[in-house]
């Protein structure tokens, strides 16, 4: 494969005009929580991790964002210029869907599928690639499930002059080859996980040669490679606080867009796997609830096949199978949990973001589990009414929202987080049909 890359990281602003509607700051829910999130713990000492513990994997700017309690964090100009390729993303009134459902509710969807990679993931991929490039890293490693995150980090590394190596969960690697083609087009390398390229992968294959893989397995491989390479860092697409911070541009825009048409969200539905999409849309609204007494409800919609919020335990657990990552206080099904190879590969994670888990414990949001058949049926209904084929992950939020809208008796306002499009996931829809 021919590599076409810039010889220098492209981190300086170009001077391009950025629309004023592109957010200038990220929002951090930690500033408004009534109780702080429990800290991550070192797996060896069981003590809270410090910057030195995380430095082998992350640049210092992201480590600082991981622990900050500042409400607003400024977005670098270079990142805003790249955001402007697709931001602000549209907030659309679903008039046709409302008529099909016969509901008195007003339904809006915040559509993140307009990004170059087709999902919400570039919101953090661009930020992470930027901070890594500024601090001198030349390569990023990561894992990906359905491939949206892998494609997004591949895009970001291409734009900012970094190498990128990706481990994709075997089930999704086989089911969704077009995601891999997308990553390779952006100049990245993608391996199925578990692989024979790492100690962790070889151990997993020895234990179960036919495993379909999991995000926890893929994380172990990506972390191992980054930790051994002084020029590489690891990049995570969900779960951690700095990832949720970067995704807050979704909710910040949605708040402004609703305010511009004199609307207020009564209930928000977002799909939840690791938590970044849900947090990105909902945390600015939850912050407003806490500060101003607003009453927007938030519903996390997870797959019944991987129900960390509705059935998992709230305890400390590793984020990966090999136990290389810090211990995180989260809702978890256990690091060794291997979910069935459902089509919503981006939701196949054994745990949930600590801050999302903490918000659930505090009663700031609720959770529901959606069966795969119900999710795809809702996705098809949405597509035939609105024209957009939702990503399989997004259909979980659509399914819960449609059930709610059908039962509505008042003209309440429903907002759906449509985290991505399903154009590269059509084989999954074919299987359902």
C-alpha cells in the first residue's frame, strides 16, 4: 500500500474562516456534578493514578483534560478549523416521522452522520490527534468495534500528519470490510483482533482460536503496542473523561439550535456503548438541569445483548481484557465478557464510561435495553420516513424514541441522537430484511 503523508504534523492554524456557530469551548460536566466521579486506580497499587502513570499512553494535555473540573475548556483554533468541515451538524425536525407515528410530540434528531467519516467520532479523534501531534508523537494506536472510531482516527491522523495502527474486533472486521477500506484509504493499517501480532492477542487466540473478539481484547493489543513504542501513543474513542469532553460540541450546538427556534428538549434519547455519543449530546443538557433547574430527561439506549447499564455491576474494573489499563469505577459486565457478534458493533463494550455510570447512579439519566430486532425495525421505519439510514448503533435510540412518541399524549419535544449513518452497514440491514 502506498503511503501518502505530510512529513510534518499539520498543527498550525491555516487562517480559514470558521463559522461563529462552531463551538469555541468544550463543556465539562464534572464542574456541575453534585458528587465527584470516583478516580481511576492503578491496577498494581490500587491507588488513584497520577499523570506519570498515564504519560506512556497519552499526551499531557489530554491527561489534564481527563482530571480537570473546569466547566469550559477552550478548543484550539486548528481543531475548530477542522470541525468546520462539517460542524455545526444539523438539528432536523422529523415532520414525516411524526405523521407516520401519528404522535402529538415534536421529534428532532441531531445528525452526526454528516462528518467525513460518517459518525460523531471525529469530534474527539481530531482533538486527540492534534494534542498528540503538538506534543511530538508520530503514531497513534487504537481499537475499533464497528469501525466508525477506527475510520475517524484514521481521518484525523491523515489530516494532522500522524501514522495510525488499528485493531478491529474480529466479528466486525469480517462483517464490515468497507470500514477497513475506509481506514486504509486514509492511510492507516487495520488488523483483526485478536491477532498474532501482540502478546495479548496470541494469548487470547491460544485460549479460544475461534473467538469473535471484543473491544476489551482489541484495547489490550493497541495499548501493548503503544506502550512499547516511544514514538507512539494510544487513543481511545469512548469511555474516558477527555473523550466525553470533546463530544460535548454535539449538545452545545443542540442547545443553541433549539433555543434559536424557541424550543426546549423534554426528553433525549441516545445510544450507549462506551458512552461518548450519549454524553456528547446529553451532558450540556444535564449541566443546565443542575445549574438552572431545567427538567430535560435523558435516556441511555443500549443493546440487550450487551447491557452494561441495565444489568452490569457498578464497581471498579479494567477497561481491557489483559488488565493493562487503570481500574475504572463503572457499570460493567466484567472485562472477560464477550458479547455475541451483534451488528451494532460500536456498542459491544463490557463497560460504560465512568462519568455516564456515575450520572446514572446519581439519577441524572435513566437507561433502557433494546433488542436487536426492534432496533433494526425502528431504523427501517426512520429511513422510510426521513430518508436517512441510521447506523445500527443509532437505531437503538431511534427505537426507544419511537416507542415513547407513540405513547405520547402531549406536544412534548423529543430529541434523538442520530450518531451516524448506516451506508457502510447495509449488509446488516440486508440480514435483517
